C-alpha cells in the first residue's frame, strides 16, 4: 500500500511539474510573440489634453480678477522598427489663451509646435548610425505688453509663425536602449533660424538683435555640435514623467555659449479621460534672450490617449 501511495505521489508530482512547464513554455512563447510585435513595424501612440480654468469674483474683499483660460495640447509618437533600423518621430504642439476682465486683449499662455525625427541603422549593441531633424516654431503672433501715457494697455507685435522658426539637422550617433531611453550626439550639425524680414528692416535695427539675424536678413546659419536625450519613466503608478533635453554649441560664433532646451511633462492619470498635467520648459538661447526663458502649465483636464 505504501508503495502504491509513493508511486501515485510521484506520478502526481511529475504531472503537476509537466503542466507547469507547459504553461511556462506557452507564456514564454506568447511573450516572445508580443515582444516581436512590439518591436517591429509602426508603433503609434499619443494623447490630446485640454485644460480649462475659470475664476469669478463678486464683492470679494481679498480681491481678484475674473478670468477664463484654456490650453489644448498634443503629444504624439509614430515610430518604426525592424531588426536593424529605427525611425522615431515625435510631434509636440500646444496652444493656450487667457482672458481677464480688466484687459482689452486675450493673451497667450502657451504657443508651440515642435517636430523631432531620428532615423538610424544599428551599428552594434545599442548604438546606431543615424541622422536627426528638429523643427520648432509657434502658431500665432506674440506681443509685448505695456501702457501708454494715459495708462491704457497697449501691445507691440514681437513674434509670429516662423518668426522665429528653427531647423536643426545632421548626421549623428544614437544610443537607444528603448523608446523611452535614448540619446544622440551630432558633432557636425546645421542650424537655421528663420524670421520675418519686416522685423529686421525697421529703422535703427542693430545686427543680431532679433534672434541673431542681421539687418534686412530673414535667416541665420550656424554650424555646431548638437546633443539630445530622451528619458520617460513612471514616478508612481499612473504617474509618468517625460524628460527631453537638447544642447547646441555654435562653432562659428561664441561656442562657449551653449543653447539649452529642457522639457518636463508629467501626467498624473485619474481615469481614462481625466488627468492632471504639468508641463515645464526652460530655454537658454542668448540670441533670443540673455537669460533663461521658462514656462509652466499646470491643470486638471480632459485627456484622451490613442
């Protein structure tokens, strides 16, 4: 009897072990298929967000100004992968306005369009021979605000679509561990700054005072070193942080003055359609402004992922 019990136990154990191995093998096959599916062909993903804010005051002793504001944003990736090739594309666009009761004008709270493209062929390991392109501009006119001699608010047009517009491209080397962690180095890259000639043709214009462009010109050319990095990770469950950094040094003029553009986008997902979004960006470009430019947008809004 004892021998029968031992024999049955061994058979049961072997059967259970075999089942586990079969299940494990099936899971590994499914995972491999999924990994292959994820890493080859086109992968498209992105989100659209809309942030809205309104404040009203009526006999409010502490003070306040009625206002209404909205911000619409798009962050979209469309990437292609094969065994040896990688082509990553990203579009970031946003536009926001605010209207206050005591101002005659609607004012922008955000205005940007950026397209990044990075294509490469595997050289070995995580390294790729590659080429990149970066394009940046804005959608509508920008103004500098002030007051006239009577204290009335006035504004002066200062920027517009493609004024400035930036186009940077060149061959480089890319290190890419995943779609969420990569950087590229371009020691010989070209950068074009485009502006409307009307801004550089005003009487008394000083060469280089408008985004580095000379009098009567509509373009500035630079040759230099470009470096960029991208890192996206989850801070907590349902909280993602996207970091985008680019650096540029112009060999032809003041190479020690490195242009810096850093972006941080944090999305705290509440549910499928609601999220809290924080967008922060700082730029240093002495041709545009001798100091750091910063912008920050924070709000709870409608978020749609696709």
